C-alpha cells in the first residue's frame, strides 16, 4: 500500500487521527479499493469509529502493489498519533505525507516531507490483523437528525468538558434537547449540576424523530467526531433507535466519510415517557437504582459470552476469544445492509416486560444483546458471516 | 420562599459573571444571601475555611431588570442558600453572548437555583441553555453565623498596590516559605516579607497613600513610620489575589497587629471584604 497526502489534507488526516484517538488505543489501517480506511474500537467495545478517505483525497493512492493481496494492519494509536500530534506543526511545515506498507518490511512507514528539505521518517511496527468491521446500518434507524457541526458544537458548549454522558432527545414542539446525564449515586449528598440545552427544529437541516424519543451516549466520544466535523465545516447526522441500540454519527464529503457508532444506555420504557416532562424542566426521574458499572467493567459481564472475537491476530498473539463463545474465523461481513439487519432482528429476543434491563452500555457489534442477563438463550445467533477470504 | 430575577443588559451580565468567577476562585462553597435590595456572597470563618472569611455585597438593582423575592418570613425576609461557587460561574459562562438571563429558585427533585440563558441563534428559533445548580437551604437558626463581619479598628489602613504585581511577588514567595509577614505604616509603605533559615526576602511598596483615619486618637498616638504587621498563611493571601482578575476600582488593606488583615475592595459597584487571620 502506498499513498501520498499533500497540502491541507495532511492536517485533515491528522485531525481524523486525533478524533480516532478519543475512542480506541489501536488503529486499524485498511487500504481498500474505495480508499484508505482508518478504524478503531474502544476496549469495552461500546464505541467504534471509522474514517474512509477516498482515493481522490490523496495525490497518489495505491491500495496494493499489483499482484499482491491487500494488506491490512493495526498499530498502536499512540504511535500513529505521535506523527500527527502537533496539528499546528502539520499545517505550518509539512508539505507532503507519504504512508507506505509493503509485505516485506515489518514496518509501516510514514514519511513527512517538510519545509526546508527536512524529511521526518517514522517506522511504526504493526500487527497483521483481520478486518475490523462493525455491523451497523444507519438506514435501519427510525430516527435521525442532521445539522451543521457548528450548531451541535455550540449546543455542547454549556456542558462541562469532563461530563461523561449526555442524553439527546426530542421534546414537545419538536425541540431537540441535550441534557447532562449523571449516574445515580448511592451516596448522593453532593448533587451534580444538571445542564440542559434546547434547540429549535429550525436549527436542523433534517429532523426525523418522534417526540419523546431519547438516547444517552458518551459525550466524550462524540466530541471526537464533533471537533473534526466542525473544523471541516461539515454536517453531522445522527441516526438512532431505541435506548440500548447503538447510535450512528456520520459525516460525509466528496473526499471522505466518517462513522462513529456509539452504544447507548438502555432504559426502561418509563424513561421515554418522562421525556414529555423535559419541556416542563423536570429532570428525568432517576430509575430504580441499578448498578451502573463503568463501561470498562464489561470484561466480566456475562454478556461478553455473546461476543465473537472481532479479529484474530496472525502469529497467535492470543485471540481475544472469550470462553464459551462460538468463534467465527475472522469475520469480514460485506457491508450490505440487507442481511445484517435481518440477522440482528432475528437474534434479538424481546425484552421481558416488567424486567428493567440493567443500565449498561451494551456491546455494539454483536447487536442483539437486549436480552436481560440470565434469560434463556435462543439458538446462538450468527452475527457475522463466515469470511470467504479477503475481499 | 421564592426568588426570580432577570438580567437583560449585556454589561450587567458580564459584570455579574466576573463577580461570580471571582467568588469561585475565593471559595469553593459559599452562601448566597438574597434580600430585597441586595445579594451577598458569604464565606464565614469556620475552621473548614481556615479562619478566612469573605463578605461580598452587590445592590440588586444595579444588575437585574426584574427582581422578586419572598424570604423565609415577613420579619425575616431573606433567603440563605449554600452552593458550589464553580457551578454558578460555569452556568454564567454560557451567558456570555446571551439575550437574557433568568435565575429562579426551583424545587425540581432537589432544591436548585435554576439559571436559564436565552442565547442568540442564527435561525429564528430560540436556543435555551438551562443549568440547575443544586443548593442547600440554610435554616434560620444558622443565619446568625452568616452576618456581616465586624471590622475592628485597624492599626494601619493603606491603599494597595496593583494587585497583579502583588500576586506575582507572592507567587514567587510561596515557593520559599509557607507563611509571610504583611506590614504597613501610615506613611504609604507596605512590605511583604518572608524569612527562612537560609534567606529573607522583602518586597517594598512605597507611596501607596493612606485613607483618612476613622479614629482621631489612633492617628495622634501613632508614629507614621511604625509598621503594623501580621503573620499570615501565604496560600490564603495568594488565593485572595488570584481571585482578582480585574484590578479593582478601590483597594484598601487594614492591618490589626498580630490579629488579622482585612482587605476591602470595590469592583465598580460591588464590594468585597476578605479577612485573613494571623497565624497563631
């Protein structure tokens, strides 16, 4: 793989890497015929991010040397980010950036051609890996809204930078409401300040959602995409479904597109009813106290048993297979919307009424995880097609 | 108890925001006292505050276009609320370019001071940001601890130098010693001194001027060059100075020898009094 980025696009690439670094610790580089894909997922699998840079984004783009297979690799986010750490420096001094990966060398080479003849070469070690693919389909989400990133950026300003989660919903009169979300604490002597921002329908280019719907997701992760979209002056679309189903954030322009898929908190039905009260400025009443483990506590969750390893590393790094799961040999499902949405629907048992699912961020990709823990398992869902060799 | 107030003037809003930022730097938690004519931010000299106390007062009609309150009772027509100062300053920060700001005492699932900001937006629709600041209503029986502190007759009263300069001096001194001596005389001289085993550092400020003394007898007895001094914790002084982002309209320092230093500032029309006790 060999590609050359020049001029202002170097900074755009750098910004994208910064965005991705807000999500995960490993960057998956996947040179496709459609362009270069940069992907990452967070450790608890509750957030996935992907940028696809079209061939036209590059001055020169070669996905694979002719006659060779497409190579893909994953590298430490920290290492890749260090090349692009100073955006100001990228803008001021870097003229060209050349990224190359060849089968023989064991290094991903990133070369920055700077002013005054200075050339900085970074040799980053990588691991071969299978493709990181999340199963999601914006078209299957019943609700969506689209606004210039700037509008959303301004809307998010009143929230403290440290705020972890935010609830996005549609209130009466189709007003879009963002509210800070705080987990209910057992020892609630010191209450946190609750901030709510209310936007009119007119601020949105498209708003397709019923009044009363709401989702809660990680603001910090969302900010990663938002800052990129603001700097590129793009519109940001949010596709969402019921609480608990992943929310899909997308941006697009002629040269690139980005998708961030974030898990949302699943709530009881009463939550969405209470949204009617948002306009009356009553905070959403706290649900019955459920334990709300930090997303990173996922590792010990039973739900992990539904997960399928997303990638296996060649050379036996130790695949991330969790005990009792059916292993799919390196899932690489094609991104056609049809079959997947069906699979997700099949595999999704309906929530047992009257049993509030615990408030947790669900692992995204293996979609169908709305069944309360401990419910009888249906036939083990096939969540990813068997890979039929590299694309 | 009821309280609702509104600010529509941009300059008033900015001023109120600056005051709130200052309070947030001076006290993590403070008491807000609401009375028909005034708003006070109060820090009383509990052990938890290290003996430091603060009394900030503003006339409500200088800020609010609407102001309605109903206190605890007709005889005690006041409201005392405890809140985290940073919450208020953060809420007001949103209001930088707002059309209007409303503050109300509300009782959503817990008692709050709700700050509602109407923002300008490109489109015709209004954009509203609301902050619910959790508060604790202070019971009537504790009000007596939250009254305006008595200012004892100072030994020396002197105008302060530019606070920014004072702050940068004290900041450097903090690295050398944890306590400092502040001394001044009636001849317009103020010194900041620190002393350790290895080194003594003194910064002299001259020609500061002294306000006319309240009590005649003190001025006659006192040699104008004689310094009144007090040992204080340097961090408390630094915290006070760090809170003054803008140079005040008037800044006065009153020293009661070996007892305390009292800072009396005026930021336009808002008065701030800050008391730092002497180290025992």
